[in-house]
C-alpha cells in the first residue's frame, strides 16, 4: 500500500478546478512538461480533447460499469516503476478518500495484482468469497460489496487491470455472462491502448483522474439546447444554454472548449467519454450525466446521436440538452425539515443543502455548494469519518455515527447511499457515553492519520501479509508496503542482530549512503536504534530536534520529521531493531504506540522465521548445485554450454538437470530432464536418473536402450514418480545425430543462416509410467554452424499463457541473436527469466553448437 499523505496534500487535486487550469502532479523530482506540451493522460491546458489515453480509459470504464450493473470502477495501469501498478482513473467514487489504494505492487496477494499476474479475470461475488480468497482486501476494505477485475492486455503486453464495483450478491456467484462481459471489456481496452501506444507511452505515473458516471433522470426546470459538430468541435447554443451557463450569447465563442472550460475536470472527462460513446454507437443513442455548473449547482446533460446529411459521414453530429435541476418544490420541502440535509454526488461534491444545514454549520449555501464535503465541512475530514464515507460509498447500506464539532457539541450523522449519490442527515445531540480517544481529542496525535476506527485494518493487513512472507527480504518488503502507509511514514530501516552487532538488512527512503555509518554497530553503542533493542522498549521522538537533544552529536539527515525506534524481539530473544521516519514533526498517540509495539513483535517473529528459512534455502540450494555438472566435457568440433536457474518461490529444490557425456563409442550425448515435483525427494531422484543415464551412455548403449533402461530403473526405484527426458547423441565429426524423447518439450534447432525451427522428434511416454514403453529414434544431420537448444518447461511457461507461445518466443529470441559466443547466447536466452523475481519453476538450458569449418 502507498504512503498516506497529509490532508492538505490529499485535497486540491482536481475538485473545483477546470480543464483550463490543470496543474502538474508528476512524481517527486519530475519536471513538468515543456511549454506547449501536454501531461500524458491529462487534458490540454486550454480545455481541448483530454487525450487519447484518458479518453480510452474513461470510455472503457463507463462501458464496463454499465454492462455488469456496477456503481463504480476504475483502471490500474502499469507505471514507470517496475512491478508497480497505479490507479489511473476512478469513476463513481471520490479518488481522494481512496488514496491508500492508488498504488498496487504486482506481487501482493490482492485481486488487482492477481488479475495482472495471471492474465485471468478475478470475480468476487461478496465479502465471504473475498475474505476466503483475498483476506488482505477485506482487512483494508471491510465492507460488503462485489468486485470484478479483468486484465487489460494486447498480446504479451500487459497494460493493467479494469475494475468494477457493484452490490454484493451473497450466495450467488458471478454469472458466466458477466465474466464474458468483463473479459471482453478488458480485451477491448487492451486493443485501444495498443493503438494509443503507437503515438504516446501507455504508462501512468500521475494521480488518478476522477470522472462522473451517467446519472439517472432528474426533474428539469430550465433547458438549454446545443448542437455539436464533432468533426470541427463547433457548438451552436441557444439562449437557454447560455442562461444556464451564465454567459452572454454574444460572448460564447461557439466551441466545445467553452463548454468544457466551465466544468470540473472529472465532468469534462465524462463529457468526452459520453460523446464518444454516443457517436460510435452506430444507432440512435441517448446518454445522460450530471454536471456541475459555474454556480456549483448540478445540471443534467443529455446527448443524442443523430444522422448527418447524406455524404457527411455517420455519427459525427450530436444534439445536446443541458437541464438546470433548479431549486423548485423539492428544495422548498427540504427547507421545512428541522434536520440538516446534505446531498452529495458520487464524487463527494455537495449538490444540495437545506436552510437548517446553513444555520447549523453557520455557513451560507454559496460557500458550500459544489465543494467536496470533507473540504467544506472539516469535521467530515477526520480519518474516522472518512471510513464511514467509504462504507457508504461501497455498500448500499445506511451508515450512522457520532461526530464531534466542538468540545461540548456532538452531531448524530446518518448517510444514505444511492446510485447517483448520498444523502446526509445530521442534527445536534447529547454527548455520547463513549467515543474513541482520538475522536474526542483529535489533536493529540498532531495530525496522525491513525486511530482506532481507521487504522485497525492496517495492522490486520500487515499481520496477514507477514504470515505469507517467507524470506527476510519478503518480510521487509511487506513492512514497507503495509506499515509505512498505516502511519504515514516515508522512511524505513531494519537492522538484524548477528554476533552482538546490528547489520542493515533493509532500507528505503533514506539518503543514499546515510545509514552506512551505522552498519555493524555493537550493542554498547549509544544510539537509539541500539538502545531500543537492549532496553526492550520503543523510543519515540516527535521531531529530529528532540532526537538531537536526547543524543547529542548523532548524525542527522536533512529530514526534520519524527522518528520511531522499535525493538524487534521474538519469544524473548532479540532479533534486531526497526526505524520509522516521517517527513514532518508529529506526535504518537497512546493507541499508535501500543499498535506499533505489538506490530514490532509480529515483525520480529516473521524475521526470525525468515532468517531460519533463508539459511535452510542456502543449504538446499547447495545440495542441488552439487548434483549438477560443474564442468562440461570438451570435444573437438562441438561447443556446449549449460545454464541452470532455481525457482524463486519456496525453498524446495527442483528436479531439473542437464548433462553432457562422452559415450563409450566416442560420441557426444546431450541430456536434459525434469523430475516431477520439488523438494529433496525430487532432487534425489534427479541425481539417480542423471547417474543412470551416464552409466548407460558410457556403456555404449544406443539412445533407445538408454531411455528404456532409465525408465525401468525409475519404476523400480520410486513407483509413482515420473520424469521427462530428451537424449541426443551427436557425432562431432560428421554431424550425424540420433535423438529420443520421453515426454519432454521439443528442442530447437538454429540453422547457420539464423532460421530457427522446433524439431519434431518422435517420442514416447514420460519415464516411470510403463516398463514396456519404447522410445523411437529420430535421425538427422547437423550442418556446421548449427545450434541445438534443449530446455525444461520453466523457460517457456508463464502463468495464464499457452506454453506454445513461450516456445515461439524462445525460438524468435534464438533466431535474432547475432554472431555471439555460445555462452553469450545462453545468457541472453535466460536474461528475462533471471530478472523475474517471482519464478515458480526451475529452469535448465543446454546449448550445443557444431563449429563451422575454420572456426
């Protein structure tokens, strides 16, 4: 999860602005675009077309939400940071109060990441199914809703994930029709983004764009008419439209930019999406949505596609009606109610309030209308109440709570959600008999976003994630992704204790090299990171000034924020210490101190378990390495190179192997195989099979007899265990080759001219199944300069992708390699696999090249 920003940073992004005043929201240290250029995915500064990328995302999201009956949705896109998805667009929900979910690491056990990794849709019908499959999702958003996720890709290029939220359907799974609709929506968006990619990068490193969804009908009062020519952008308004917009007809310049410039950005994006949807529908279509006018009041926009004159091209002209919802009888009825009433749209903007609300809040309607609720009424910006707003927006159930607006004044608040917005009722009430301390004393933590109501799910999410982390690096990554966002931290350092000295195991956010001076400090050093461990208690400093005062002369970085030093102690044994850094001074409430101390214990236990695991992994990998050949025999006229990569998921050693043997007849035997399963048993079987193949080969048996003998041996040694194998015997002098195959992937042959083909070797069943199995021999002659590539399936298999596509990809890579050495060729073929941090299977690769004459 991303770090939470303070409330000032969370506000003022798009609400209340219009496309003519777009500001740059790039990553830290990133310069805005050059003058005259546009921010990718953002509208131009003069209110023109918002851009192909944003428009494609908006159109796909609106269509997907409507097709499966959702009330909100969005798109996560790949970013410039490897393995990080960013929320690019959110429709039907205010993006600002969902800021903790703006970033998504692809390795997290969450549905967005799962859909992206697997390339398959993830469909969650209700909270029970979500809790069973993705407990961290429900720990962070513990509300009853349904969510659908579709990967967005074009071929092998993964762009991101399309998300739709809708009411939960307990006990009723997502239908096949909705699965098909989501899959098709993701595929259509992938095709659209592939077209966009031809002219601009399809990545997202900005804040998400918010768009308003089409709304149900609302009683009109005033109606304005306009005609929109999409080919020229010309808009012809009538006097009624100009009156609603508050502009003189003589000063309306007749362009859609003039209309869009008077809207909030989220409404402008929606306008373009609806226009495109109407124009390209191919049939008469009418679309409706709500817009906010210049006075802050809501308006209803209705756009209809109509035919152009003959020869002008279909669907290029739209008819539009802008409806002023007014303040008619409904508003008058609301003014008669003695309770305060607010109405919000789905983006959290105030669209109506009665006179009682003005009197209770002591603010006029003009100061509140059109503004975000948590900006206009600060008490709703409290983290505890944000959680209530999220609950109302994500469910169809009313939410009731108490809010404190002054030392002795409380409000009873009720929120009633609906498809087009929320109705908020509140009234003054007596002091409650109980309320969380952080609500009663909101200033106690000096602006901290954590309290009992809102931060509880963060520690729960951290605890769940720690149970899934295996290695020390995974534990540290989980702490970075879950603990820092929970408390608004920006810096993290984890030190592990070894032989009475602390060694840095993980850091993020600190200036490069700053922590080097603390590496290997002994337990008698007077440093807070040491004393928190030796004393066994956390140490908190509200600012760096306080830290410097307590530890004179301690090296300081440029950050003046708060620091928390946590002891990592598991089962009474010291493990290390954890340091949290913050961008600004802040306090730590008693609740936060308690939670952080408890979490430090969980982290210590996870690290202790992971350290033991890492040691065992090293021993297991050493065993596996001992079973593989360290040196291949050298034969005149033939070069051979082998590569092996262990899987990165789990500690179990694999059963992949390769070997090169000089046979009893002086020929060269190339061997590659894969024992089913993982673990010490698979590795032991692999070692036995490798020894058996070598023994048969050295005895001068022909290829068929080698596999038949190995097959019978495996059945005798380990009934039920199976293995695949490919065995090729080559005469280095003539290039004559004999090959047999037992259920193994077909090898590749690269001809001297670079053309690469998949060899179609006759084969038999895998080893270990049938003791009477036969293995037919395929004979061929290799030209000088030809290269054979034998490999195990780990090199060509990817989750959610057909293995044949992986073989084709490997074949293209082998064909494209120029005149490089065989070792460089092998390294290039496994380069992508080596970079993959989440590799489920082992990989073995064996290359053999017959030297060209004179080389």
